[in-house]
């Protein structure tokens, strides 16, 4: 399952700073936080590309005052990092996947358990899309248009057919769209 924060025009790249719709502390975002907790509880594994994994590893384990539950979830959930160069993940509950992507991901999906979430990891997500390994897209659409940046969907020789299975608006202006691929 791919979960992404995304702008109206499809940008998922936060390399030049993250986009935010709610800078007003008076706007209650507890509905969005509750949904993110719900999604965390429904997953027991996360799949990352090397760069996103290293970014997350450098930030989340150091958080001590996180009231969102993200730190606890990321430290407890099993993390898989796709990399042919990394030797030691240096983060508890982490495994390096260095074999062929399709084989590694199909083996993960065949194991019993909850959802496997991929977030960020633009290069990895593009490879998962290209190989048909994404079963579901959970897109948190922010009412922002950046005008530039890496997009979730690139040009492709074959169209991707998606079926909308859920729409959930949040008080802060974000809308979650959940799609499943029609195969």
C-alpha cells in the first residue's frame, strides 16, 4: 500500500520543504491525527527506499516529546529498506532487502500479517508502480499547488486504472482519497 502526502497537481517531493495547509494552531486537526493512528494500527511493516529510510532513521528515533504516536509506531513496526549498498540499517526492527525488487516484495506480501505501507521513497514507489506491486493508494491531498517537484505518477506506456474506494475530508482542508488498482 502506498501512502503519500500529495499536492493538488500530484507532487510528492518534499525536498524543498514540506507543504502545509494549516499554520493556524486554532484549527483542530485531531480528525487527521486519528486517521493516521488508525492506519498505523492496521500496519505491521513499512517498506522504504534507502534515502527515505536514512532520513527517517536520522529523525524519528531522536524524538522524545512526540505526542502523535508516530515515533512509537516507527520504532516498533518492522521496517524493510530496499538497498544494494546499505550493510547495517542501524535502526531496531529493520531488515535490508537487496534482492530483485519484485521477488523481495512478493515474498513480503505473501507473509501473514497486516498492511505493508510505503511512504515517501519516490524512486521505490515509481518502481513498485512500474512492476504492478501496488494494491492500494492512500493519498492525503493537500490544497496546495507547488508548480514543480517530483510527481507520484509519471508517463507510462500503459494506463493505470484505479477504483475509488474511500473519500475522507478533514477539517484542516486535507482530503484522503483511497484507490485500488483494477487489474
